[in-house]
């Protein structure tokens, strides 16, 4: 059985926002990957960014500095 890790899940209101964030995070070599939104979360576009929980502040600051929009962030085991 796979052990669940504490993660941050960042959701987006639109697919365009999710894709822009993915491009930016990958360009800056920031941690995480694009995933389908977990069923326990309701989000607009159905896509989310999953990363280790300890990277939350860095990721949210990077989004803000770049002017990229996100919906909410969640701390959860995945």
C-alpha cells in the first residue's frame, strides 16, 4: 500500500489559469504537477496543481508575483 504524503493542492477557476500556472511552474523548475481535482474538492475547471505541503508558500508567492490567478489552496494527504 502506498503511503499518503501531505500535499498542497491549488485549484483554478479556469483551464486557461491552470495551464498558465503549469507553464510558469515548469519554467521556474518549481515542484509539483498538474492533476485532476480530487473528488473531495469542488473546483471550477477540474484541474489542480499538487506539490509537497512545505512548498505552499513559495508556490502561492510565485503565482502572486507573476499575476497568475488561482482559486483556493488545500492542505491534504494524497
